[in-house]
C-alpha cells in the first residue's frame, strides 16, 4: 500500500522502561513502569525542535502514520501531524505517548503486577492524576535528553496535561497549546463521568475489576459508558445533520430494537469501544479528569496557579463544544492575562462539538501552524486572533 505524500508512513512504537519507583499523588508507589511512545520526524542537534503530544481520555501513542503496509487506519491525529502539516515533521521531532494507567502498552491495569505473582493489576492499579502523568512525561523527557520542549500540545484531557506542564515545569517548555479543555471539570461533567463509571461497575461481568481472571470483560457497561460519553462529544447540530430522525428501515418497527440511525450509530460505537478499551483504564482516566484542578494548591486561584508560567500559550475552543465550553477556555485566558502572560485565544466556529479538536478545520489548522512556526520569544504581550 502506498501512503499519502504528507504521511509519516510506517511507524514503530517503542517501549521506554523505567526501573525506578514512582511515587504517586494518591500515596502509593509503582515499583517500575513502562511508557509506550511513537516518534515522528528528526530531533535536531541541540534538541530544540521537540514537540510532545498529550492524548485525551481514550487516546494513545499512535497519533500519526500507520503500523504496517496494509494498515487502513492512520493515527488519531494524522490530519495534523506529518510532512507539511500543521505539526510539520519536516521541522519538528514529535513524541506521542500512552500515559500510565492506559491500555495501549504503557503500564496499566492489564499489566502484570510484580507484587502479586505478575497477575494483571486489574482494580489494584493505583488511581493516577494529571500531575502524575506530567511527572512521568518529565522523566521521559530526561530519558530522551530533551531539556526543553519546543511545544507541548493537547486536546481535552491532553490540554489539561499541557496546562499542568506549564505550571509544574515552567522552564521546560517554550509553547503550550491547550485545545477544547478546561481548568477543572464542572459538576455536570463529573456527573457524566459518574454515570459512565456506574454503568461499568454495575455490570455483572465486571467481577469487582478482576474480569481478566474470569476470561471476561464488562461489555454492556463499556458500551453504555461510551454511548453516554459519545453523546456529550457531539453537538446537537452535528447529530441533526448526521442522523436527524432518520429510520434505519424507513418505518417504525414498534419495538425496542434499533430503529433510528442515531441509535444504530451509538450502539456500533459502543460495541467497537468495548472490544478495544480496558474497563479499569476507563475508570482511572475519568477519575483523573475529575481530580484535575491546578488551582487547588494555590488557594483555589487559577490566577495564582498561572503566575509562575513562562511559556507562550495558544488556547483554542469551539463554539458548539458544550462539554468543555468556550467559557472554560476563557477562564484560562483571563488568568493568563491577569498575569500579563503571552496568550493567543481563538473561539472557532465549528459544528462538530467537543470532537472538533480531532478534525482538520481550516482556521484551527492554520492557527496551530502559525503559532508553532512563529519565533518563540518569552514576552509579556497578549494577543487575540
């Protein structure tokens, strides 16, 4: 199979092994851990062109390219990463990773627990936080010999990681891109996450998180969790245009099986997700979302939290994103402006809702490209595009 000219082509994931213990915010310690990564492009001599990609809830290290010649599915952000694209691999060395607690090769609930006869961790895997992830990402940076990232980029939960980086390691990144994110979850968002978790926890095939030992998995719970989540990722307009009230068979069947196209779509998405994503990982990731609040250690003041940042910021929101609304991005922008930090902000008109950050929307892509290609200067001027 021939790949598009602007593709990074076939990529090979790498496992980075850390034998040292990792102390977590929850008070527990991982005796060792692995992080799966992919890299695209070439690191220059002074290691000044590196960009870190932080993934969202169900994301992973496979952000661009293909894994084999017959692979028909490119990485989750292939539209933005590659030769000549917004994150141009002709110029940048791009690192994408799978966070610990994940289920795509990094140490997580499906990994062998060295303290329990190498059985899968399952529910014994500790709860991790965004701050824990950023800590491991800093350890990864040291391993790669990257002292300062040219940019750290993330959407949704990935944007939270980028934001935490700017606070915890202010001298180790020049640019920070936060897309479709928030400084902390609203009560409504926590509620959505709890409904999703309860759908998994109440599934009889969950077995208190030890389903792998029973050669099973909570299929129904995962399907429901994904269906609930997917509804919140789309806007009403996107659902209207994509499905409307279209019937699958063209007529009412007067039953409880699939009748509307939107029902069919949600069930398909849920089924696919349940086959490919670990339930314990889903519980961990949604809890990390709930816990995120960088202002917690700064007297509940986001302005104080952002005072120590030193990088340039690009904050992007989307008009139809009601999961992480533009008002939440504006909170970040306001805190930065209060501190006279360099920030560019765009609220982009897009119909795809929260999922907009995954699409190659022209203004979005153009703005990301322009921000990354502009000379990085640590100034205190603000700009709004």
